[in-house]
């Protein structure tokens, strides 16, 4: 069964600190993996998309990694800001079904 | 910038009412999608459309229908609302092709529907 699992479910950090969010998937055959940021009361916004051959991709203070062998991805946030408080959703695309499989998200709260 | 708008941010309806949720995108995207989002669950696809007047069932279409009469507008219809349809509804659009081709979906702000 195609699944995407994220950890932790929630995370609290202090402003200025770094953090790493995890995503494990069992989707096969794999096509690509996206990270979305969803602010409270808003729709998700794409941060990065990674294909099979990409190991690392950065978007400002956000850096995503992908290990296609172990089927794991991480999102690292550097020097966190209050505006980083949001849910971060990992989404994997299956190439055969052409569907998106969504994780349940990690809720990040950044406090001053 | 792609803009996807949804007709209401918050909606309260009674059981048995017919409910219309409207979504409009302004970037001439071919594909449009309706999802629902519930606590502890990932986004779940209700219906999608790859062209005008075309619709395909997603993973949880029961109790819903859709309409796409114009390219920019995709409507979700709850024929007879029930309490288990209380949820956040998210509309999305993408240019063309599918997720496997790297096509990014752009989401609207969501409609939080409460059915009493």
C-alpha cells in the first residue's frame, strides 16, 4: 500500500534554532517528492520538488534531502523564524497511478 | 502569480442542505482538483478534472459531485450535506500533465465547512 509517514507530528523550537522534519514513504514506483508549507487557515504552498536523481535541493533557509534507496526525505530549516510556524506536508507522486499521496504533516511552532 | 480563489472561507450548513463550493483559477490551468483535509489525515482527493466538462472520481467521491462548465471554474456539490462532511475543503489547479510529470498543484485558501 502506498503510504507517506511524517515525523514528528509536532515540534516546538525557539526562534533562531535549526530543525529537521522527516518523511518516509512506501510509494512505488516513485516519481517525485514534494514538500509543502501550510500556514494556519491557508492552502498548502510548494517549497521544493525532488526527482529520483536529486539528493538535495534548497529554497532559501529550507533544504530538502532525498534518499531514494531508503525511501526517506528530510526538510531542514535553518535559523528558524516566527513565520516558519506552519504545517509541513510531504507529498509523493506515484508514476503509474499518477496520483499524489499526502503525509499527515508536521506541525511546527517557533517561539521567540 | 497563480491565484486560486474559493467562494467562502467559512460556511455553516444544516444536514440535508445542498451545498455549493466554488473555485476559480486565473492562470488558464487545465487541471483542477478538490480535496478535503481532516485532522490526523492527509489531504484526500474527492474529484478532479483535466478539461472542461470532464471529471474523474478521486479516492473519496461518495456524497459529492462536481461541475466544470468553464475552464477557470470548478464547483464541488454536496447533494445532501451530512455531519461527516464537516471538513476543510481545498481546491487546487495545475498547468497540465500530471503529478508524475512534476506538475505543481497550486492551492486555494480553503473553505471550512461545518454541517450541523
